[in-house]
C-alpha cells in the first residue's frame, strides 16, 4: 500500500520539463524561512533568484517589518498577500513537519506552486497543495534547478556545499 502511495505522489510531481515551465512562467517567489544571515542557503537562494530577475517576497516572522535584500519582510504569506504582493511560487526552507500549514496558507492566498527545498519531503503538504490546485515540487532546490536549465551551473555558489532547508550542526572544537 505504501508503494502505491509513493508511486501516485511521484507521478504527480512535475518532471524536468514541468519544473522548467514553472521557472519560465512564474516570476514572483515567496521564500518562507528566508534568513538574514548571508551564509545561510535561503539567503543565498534569494540573492541568486533576485539577480536572475525574480521578484522575491521574504517570509519570516523573526524579521517581519524589517527589510531584506531591499524588500519588506512579512510574517506570513497571508500578510504579504494582504499588503498587495503577488505570490506565484511558495519556496519553503522549513522542516518537513512545518510544511502542511504552509501548504494550506499557499492554497488560501492563491499561489500556483508549492516548492519544498532540497531535503524537504512531506506527502501531506503535497496532498494539500494538489487538492487546492497547486503544482507541488519537493526535495528540489529552486536555485539549482534554475542554474541547470538556464546555464548558471558554472556560477560561483553552486559548489559551496549542499543546499539544505535545515541548519547543519556546528563542528565540535577539539578540547
């Protein structure tokens, strides 16, 4: 039974050409869980996408009311939408367990795509998104996909390590 569920979920996720169309068609990306720390993957992805001409909408309650990369930061997708922001893609840098409520909010605000970052998988979030009419992508990095499709794999930053949605543990210092 689990195999059937996995096959069904995998069959509904867009293939390479579907992901290419997403990145060609939509230009307004809310980055949920974006960090102000320039060394965090979410910050680097936001800089990259902004440089590639995408409209970035930073979402993080910790920085709400502040400015990040020249853009106002919102506490939630709903707050951004109420402020007049257009949100087409919701790119999520959060733990997998945090994604179902984000999926519900993405459906509520009328987003087109729910995209869970590399290392983030949640079938419940996928079901919520797809039931609400959203395209669902999981366990993929928007920056890596964009660079792959549009010739940016050679750019500085790809080889900085794995882009994850979670913090890596600090190495222990010898005593």
